[in-house]
C-alpha cells in the first residue's frame, strides 16, 4: 500500500473549485514535488491533508487509514507534519521551546506527574530537552537555543520550523516553500539538508516549491497542479520538457 493515497480529492469555496479530482500516490521513502503557478491550489492541498480544511469530496488515506474529519493535531499524531509558506513559529518563545513543544505529544509522563512535579515529569522534560538540542545541532542552531525565535534571521527561522516539524517524529513531512526568501547558496544548502534528513530520519517528503533548481535537483517524481487539477506527473526530466507544464507557467501555447 502507498504511504499516502489521495483519491478524487476536491475542495470548493462557494462557487470556486480550488482543488478538483486530485489523485496522488506516494510510497514510503519517496521525495515528491508538487509544483504549479501561483494560485494553482498547492497550499490548499496541504491544508486538506493536514485537517486545516475539510474536503468537499474524495478520500485521503495515510498509513492505510482514512483521515476524514480529523483535526490538525490528530493528523500530526498519526505521523504527518508540515511547515508553512509563511513562517508560523511561536515567535515569543525560545528557540528550544519551539522544538520541545513538538515533542509534547509523544511525552511519557502523565498530567498528574506534571501537576505534582513527580519524578516522571522531570525525567520526561529532560528527555525532551535532550532530543530538542540534538535537532538544533543538526540545524546549526544549538548556540541560539535560548534566544527568542522572532529574533532569528529569516533563514534560521526557516530551519527552526523544519526542526520543529521533525520534533513530532513524522513519517511524512510536508514542506511548503522551504526555500522562500533564501539566496542561491542557502537554497543549495537546503537541498543537501532535505536529502540528508530524508535518509537520517527515514522520512517520506512531499515538497511545494517555486525554485525549480531545488525541485529538479532533489525530487524523484513531480506532480504539476494548475487550476486545482493535475496536468502532468513524472520524473524531473519529463516535467521540464512537458508542453502543458511550459504553457501553464508561461501562459502561452508551445508550437
């Protein structure tokens, strides 16, 4: 069975059909790209997968279980995590607290242990602190652990958001425009990082991105969305020479 299977997924906002009859299959361990012009419906797809939006039609199956009706935190508990196109950190908390929050859903101590400060609470908190610091080291943020998240430079905030998503210990990681606002060197470093975390954490990754150098350099298969519908899918070499894809991006027919 595929890790994620999307069947005939649709989402309407009034008279606007933002996603129409979407069909995608992603297997364990794959690194997949979802691309398309602005307004094509890519982030809407992420919002449907993670429970932010309720689907109008269709079916989403993750790890052989349907996700219909689940809240975002329940989807995360099932093993799917995401980052956002516009960074959504807990900006007034410290860097390490942003990551520790992600680990709380996997904590082993009870509410009673937390209220009465029993030994299980302290050992659980120490374990979260250790795991969070390990993630910060991977993203070269360990020296910023006690800084307020909103004071980090933009590129470091992007890395922190990915670290926080990994703190939920996901099976599927959804990255929404991770290279947005980055310069070419930062994008190149990010590409290497995405490859590394896929192998290190045994992850499956679905990636939305406008930077074609990153998409073509890191993705094994690519789906192309336009006006909420899949117009092409295949390997990077197939996609970049596909007339329908070129037309969708350039707005004119290819003769």
